[in-house]
């Protein structure tokens, strides 16, 4: 069975401070890991995926297979980063269903 | 990216009635669509996989006779909540997966805006 755990429901940081949203997963094969973001009153959208090794809006996430983690990081948080963040896992194969973590509500304070 | 629409965006109905929710992929064809349910302050839970030309695949614990899925065409999937009850009140979200192979396989899902169902 696959599982995604986001231990923090709420996270508040001040503008300009570093932020890290934690995500741990369990999966027996080689998963694809994603971070999705949902801004207020908007639909869920992809922020980044581990295979692309990209930085989007200053956010990065590194897949650590040893620790089975995919933490999302940003060195300097901005107020517009305030949103709900979901870590998600897709198993290998053609199914492509996503298993979501419970989400972390990030609030960046001025 | 792909554009996915849902209709209606919200619906209020009486207990015992049925409600149909549509999910449309506006700019590309999708043989597969996913239906999720999200309760307040909780995560998205996959309900079922809608398959064009064949039966939907339901996740464990989801009643297929209650949540009827019809993948009518390559751009439309419908979810019908039959004999709705207050406990079915939730946010229903569909997504369309896109697997791009150019430059290496990329698996991405595009989400609809969701439908808020309230059963009185």
C-alpha cells in the first residue's frame, strides 16, 4: 500500500524566513513524487515534480529515497506563497492515480 | 497545460435525490479521468477511475451503485450521486492525467475546479 504523510497541518512563517514543508512516503517500488498547491479559491495545480529537478517560484524539493522523504523548501518565503500544499505520490506503471497527503496550510506573515 | 471544467460548481439538493456532476477535458482527449472527494479540512481521496469504453474502477470502500460513473466520450465523464444523503455532502473534484513522452515520460494531472455538493 502507498501512503503519503504530511505531519504539519498548519505552518506559519514570517516573510523572508525559510520554509520547509515535510513529506514522507511509503511505497514498495519507484514512485513519482509531486507537490501540488491550492491557492485560496483556486483549483489544485502542480507546483513541481521530483523527476524534473526544477525550481518553481523559488521552491525546490529533493527526493531522499533513504529517508523516503520529499520535503518542499524555499529559502525566503513570500506572502503570496500562503496556500494549501499537498504532497502526492504516483506509483510506477500505467495507473497514474495520485495518493495525496493530508496537506499543510502555509501562512506567510508580513 | 490542459483545461478541465466541472459543472455545476455547486449544488444543493434534498436527501434522496440524485445529482449528476460533469467533468470535461476542454483541449485534449482523455481515456482516463479520476474522481476525488474532499471533506472539509481533509485531503483528497481517490474515489474511482473513469475509463472510456469500459467500466469505472472503484477504490475500496466506495459504493459503485451509489456513485455511478459514465465516461461518455473522450472529453466527458459524469459522476452521479444516487439517493444522496447528508453524509454525501462534500467537494467532488475530477482530474485528467496527461502522460507526455517527448523528452522523457512526464506524468501530470490537471484538476477541475471542483463541485460543492450539499445534501439537506
